[in-house]
């Protein structure tokens, strides 16, 4: 779920030796309870929320987009945007200038001189210097490779002389930056839907662990179990409540899988004991705590579901309710679109602290407003602009109002939507 999250904190239990120390400790507790940590931003009037089309701020309204990602390209606090052209030959940066709109510029000399097709990219601060870097996937399906470009925090991306280029397992298509071992550094999780394994490389994914400065070590064989092929996407969250990130793997035409973290970054396949058996053609999943019980649930969207696993006729999308400890059961809900869907994005769109859902279907985007405890209302017509036929979305706070805006695109068009309360 796309919200502002505070980090897990360990509890501290003091040794109280006297009445004075007890009083001091109580005063400290009172101070902390008054100040508190980061909390979700609450809107004054959630009912007034709308997404407004602000594509006029872009210099690329008629450009075709293959992929995009918000990032921090320079040292200001504004959300910039990295965009890969539909031809996959140009990767450029849109610098956010506030009310002046976005300024298009080259990502750097490396991308300008690059002759290979860029198939995918992701953004993350890999060396913890405050600027987001680029992780590229280049080459064909049979010989893919990854290239890391570091950011000088002035929106110029460069390759270090002896670092940044790595060969990938044939079939790798995507990468997701995520802290897998809990050390605060972004690691890299690579996967693909049709990876050809061998006795020497039997894994369907690749895990590169960040050494802390943007240098990586391939620890796939140490950290990952053997898995079936067909991974289409992945959703990372703490599903069993132990404070570390786990993995939900989305499979094309098969059983989705749950991998639990042992606490130090090693993952075990717990699908058979923690997940209901459902055979479907899943496309995407996102997580949120829908019933406010402290456990992260999932919303899974699909092209189709095998009839014997449907909860009602034409069911296509469903929830997985976390019953505690990462034990899931299927939860059908008739408000979900009865259409083939490709993506789902969960966020607190209207600032009422409850997760909402944007579902991308074959007939456009649906906006389901969450009221808590599995209660939703369809707000598509009231809260979304008229044009809403997209393949993907990315989220960022473009205007610094603490509410998430979005950039959406398809083969035909791209749009910038600002989250407004007027």
C-alpha cells in the first residue's frame, strides 16, 4: 500500500531504581505520547477529494511511454519523474519545477551513448546519499544484463568505472528494489515469467544484496528456495507480523506463492500451509490492512479464475484475508470489478486513513473508496477524470501536499493526475 510509513522500533524497558527515576520516566513517556512519530496525513474533508487532470504541466503530453517511475533526481524535495520512451531507446528525466511544470532533460552521458534497448528500469537510493539512482535491465531475453547508474544529486546519472554492470539469468524481465535483510539498504529482487533454469542455476529469481555503498553480491542460492516458473510480479510486506519483509509472488496460470523471511533475509516457501489453493491467471497484487486488525491483507487481480475457485459467477478479482501470522483465506467481495484486470494500487487517496483501491481493468480504471473493515463504495465517476484507460500507474507527491498524485500511461496516452481537495 502506498502510504507514508514509520519504521519498526524496538521497545525499551528501563530499570527503575527510585521514585525520582519513575517520575522522570513517566515525564518522558508523556512527552513522546504528545509528540509521537509520523502519522498518516488526515484530510480535513475527505468527501471533497478528486483526482484532477494536470497533464498540461508535462512537456510530453503526446509522447508514448514504456515505463516511468517517480524519483528524487536532485536536492530539492519535489518528486521528479524518470520516463522510458515506447521505443525503449530514450530514458529521460522530467524535473519538477512546482507551478512552472516539468522540464525535460537527458539522464546523462551514459544513456545518451547507449545503443542497447532498455527493457525495464527501477529507481532507488542505492548508496544512501539522498538521491535516487537508476537500475536498468538491458539486452535480449537470452542474455539480459543489469546496469546501475548513480545519481550525482543534480539529475545526472553515471556509471562507476568498475561497478554497476552485471549479467543476469536468461529470462529476467523486471527488478524491484527492496530491503530484504533489514539493514536499511535497498537490495535488488530480479524475476521473470519464463526463466530457463539449469543444474547450475536452478532459481527463478535473483537476489542481489546491497553491501551498503551501492555494490552488490549475488546471494540467490543462499537466500531463495527453488520455485516453479511463471512469476509475473511480486508484492513485498510483513505478512506474518515478525517485523521483516516477506514476499507474495504473483503467478501466471498457476498457484500464487508466499515466501516468509526467517528474519535475516532467507526465504522459505510456505504456500502449502499458509495459502488457499486457487488456480488462476493472476496479473498483480497489492497489500493493505483492510480490516484494521494489524495484519496485512492482499488484493489480487486476474485475467480469469478457474470456475471451481470462484465465490460467485464471473468473479475475477478477490481478497486474501490475513487471519494472523501470515495465514490467508480467500475473501470474495462483489464490489470488485467483474472484469479482466491487470493492475491494482492500494493507497489512502482521500485522507480518511482507510485503504482505497485503483483497479486497472479491460474497461478502464475503477476507484473503490475504503471505509474500513471490508466496506467499500464505487467512486469511479465522482473522483476520477473522464479519460481513464491505462496500463500502469506510478505514485508520488508532486505538489508536496502530503497526498499521493499519480502518473498513468498506456500505448495511446499518458496523464498526470493531481490529488485535490477542492
